[in-house]
C-alpha cells in the first residue's frame, strides 16, 4: 500500500470512479485520498468510506503528492489559472484525465517545472478493470512508474505517444459505450429467441468478458478464436456472414472514425 497522498480535482463520474477503484484495489488508504467538488453533498458515500472531501481545489493541491485533474475540458483553464501558484514542482505530479487537453496546454499555465502526465482511463476503473493509456514528457522515471503503478492497480495501463491520445479516447473510453451497445443488442436478440431479460443479460455479458479474457490471457488474434467456433455449414458462420452482409464491421469502424473526427474538430 502506498503512503503517498492523492488528490482528485473533480468529483464527477470519472473522478469518483477513480476514487472507488483506488479504495477497492487497496493501493492507497481512503484517508490518503482527497476529492473535490463544488457540491460535496454528492460525495457522502466516499466520505463514509474514509475519503476526505472538500470544495476547495487549492486545499487539494496543498494536501497531495499526486494530483489527478478530472474536470470538464471547459473548466480546465480557469482551474489551472487558480492553482498555478499552489504546486510544489520538486515533489508533485499532475495527472490529467481530461479529454483533448494536451500536456503543452497544461504546461502553458503551470510552467514546465511541474511534472505532467496525461492518462485516459475508462469508467471500468471503479472495479479495477480500466484500460488506461498514459503519455508523458519531461517526467522522471520514478514519477512515471508511480503513475503506471496506480493505473495497473486499476486495470491495465500502457504508455503511448501523446499524439495517439485522441485515438486512445475513442478506442478505450468511447469503446466502453460501443461494447455496451453490442451487449445490449445481444440481450435484445436473446429475448427474441426465448430468454428472459435477466438471463440474456447474464449470458451476453459473461460471454463478452470470456471472449476478451481469451485474447488478453492467450495473446491470440480474434480470428484465431473465431476459427475455433466456426464449423463448416455451422450456425456460427451463418450468423457471422449475415452480420457482415448487414455491415457489422463496417458500421463499427465508421463509428470509431466518426468519434475520432469529432474530437479532432473540437
């Protein structure tokens, strides 16, 4: 368990999910986490678990060894402007999980002396199953390793070039919604062929989790696993081919590209 203190600026969905994940993973004691939000009333459940809560961002920066910035993009400039004199560059790290805000942009407000890391987790971080992509420049190996340790305790983490961070947002964060929509369609189909909703939900979710775990555990390509369940003239290949005739893969790829282009435009 780490003895370092962690502050999360922004107690929205992602900020609270990170706090929940840190608590459940045992990586850090709840008393060493401070989370901020303008309306602290919504943070009572975390406070009950021992997390410190505050409506003052300055207090959070003074408290922590590592600060996680988890606010909306339109809030970033004002928050950074108000906090620039609170950081202790020689000892602190700022980890931004804000979509579309570059390390260069943050450094423009805080100066190049503050170690800044960008991280793109997803909401599965609350159950320690996030896929988190991390980018950093001018950060010590010690600081970077600590950030990687945090997010590897909350799922899996990989370091990427910052230029791929928008793509990581689409594949790893928007991807959660895309996967949920696929599972929902499975449930709807399962109901049509005879299952009640609860049973269809269980079968669909567990099947997707098992498929993903096969790839992660065995390091295989999806087509290798598909080959194992597609027998000649079988029902699996009949279903796969019908989905492809209807544009299954094409529509998914187009959806990913549309999300990426939306980030690029904004």
